[in-house]
C-alpha cells in the first residue's frame, strides 16, 4: 500500500478516532498521544486556543515526507493528517537531527523548515491564508557541509528567523548562520554567520531556535571550539536578530561529535532550555544558568534527546530517551520540576520511542503535559 493510500485508509475511519490511537495517561500530569502509525521525529507547538500542532516524518529515511496533525483542546485524538511538503520524497529523516521544525507566527500561521533530499539546501513552507493546507515549498540558503537540520523561530509581528550551521571540516571552522524574513515568510534575507568566530559548531548536533513573547530570539547549539570545546551554547538577540550574544551553557570537552539535540520552551518566567552533557540531560531557565536541574540517579544507558515544556505555573517537564546508540530512540523517561527547579515526584518511565526518533512535549492549558512520539 502506498503512503498516500495508507493515510486515506487511516483517515477514512470514524471521525472521532485518531490514527495514533487515543491518549494514554502516563501519570496524573503526563499524557501520551502516539503519532499516526509510522510517524517519527515529531515537533509540536501549542497556540493561544490550546490547540496542539505537530509535524512528523514518515517514509524512507533518505526521501520521505512531512505530515501535519493537530489536536484541539480536549479533543480525543489527532486530526486527519495533511502533507506539508508539496514535492513528495524531499524530506530527510535518518535520525533525531533530521525531520522538520516548526514555529507559530503572526495570526497563528504555522511555518516549517526541513532538509531537502541530498542535504545541500533547506526547504520552507507555511500554512495557507485560510489555514486549510500548506503553500508550495521553496528552497532557502544552506551551504556546503550541512549535516544537521535547520530550526525556525517566529514572532507575532511577521518576523521569521531560520538558523543552521555549516562549513567545511574541521568543526571548529563551522558557523551558525541565519536568514531572516520580515514579511511573514514571503522573502528571506541573505544568510550571515551569527555565533562567535572562535566557537565553531558541532556538525551533526541539532540546534533549536525560539522567540519569547517580547520578540527576543534564542538559539541553543553545540559549539566545537578548537574541535574539543563542545559544550552547549546559547545565542540571544534582544534587537530582532541585528546582534547576538553567545554564552556557554555547559562545558564539555570531547574530541568527537556526540550527535545530540536540544530544546527550548517558553515559560512564565522566560525561556527554558534543555540539553545533554556527557550522557546526562539538563533543563532550566535561560536567565538562571548555570544551576539547571537534572534527573537524579544514574541512567541505565545514555540519556539523550532532551525535550522541555513549561506550564503556566512555572512547572517544567524534562523528557528524554534512555538508550545506547544515536539511532536508538530508547525508553521514554521524564522528570517534573517545580518553579524553583526541585523535583516533583519520582522519575517516570514510559514506552519505547521508535528507532531513529525522539519525543516532543508541550504544556496544556490546564497545566498538564502532552507527550507524542
């Protein structure tokens, strides 16, 4: 059965059913809603009405597709899947640094970026004006030596920021680049480097960008200064991308690429960031680093691919996969922290994350958390 036929068969079911099944409570505060069958590499955001929007990868790892689903507040399951990419088979989904990344912008418009097949450029699309589908995709700048997918951030004024890192080996010579749209995604500026000249960028580690309510821009990325200074770093712009500061979050000296991901989330006290260092995961508000929280105890294996969400009370959910290899999704684990960073209850353990994938988490309007993978 073809991918499109499979989707048709799934969405022809009773309208109240979800292709991924109904939600399952992992705890009083954490609910799992699986992606439709075959879905991997989810990215999710929540709009002002409490609707969860998610894109995910499906198909052949080197040439698959992105699909979009939503879940209205208090709905039982996902909506009918829709294609994001207008040209089939143009999305790379080999592992957690691939797939699509999304942002909600002006008037609730959804913006999506991803790898093109061949890893030589990036593709972009946005929802149509009536929000019933996606516009035709088009290419934006990339460069030589691209190894990890781009990330996109958007504000409520029509400003979009796309970030990625590129450059010829060694990693110490790579840079984080940015292109900007000031017209809600109609046109984009020429790309320019924005990180510190001596900081480099870890070639196969993912980065994540997000804006706060005031329009400040944040980018969490892994450096590679001198090819060994591979600690997590935070770029911050308070002038809508005109200038950036570049701050070290956590020191990690290693002469290898750890193939890691990172996550940002808005909270009532500002932006929160999650990252991995030496097999442990951390999360905390950007204004209180160092001093981030981490789960207690030793992992059965490497803790990786951290994802973070913060509810309206300032409580933080840190989720991750506990597994050995970079393509192993691992067992989903999570820890809740209060607004001061103290653990809330015991560490939780859930089902296996699909191979080559990771989890996405969002905070619901009622203060609980939704997980999908």
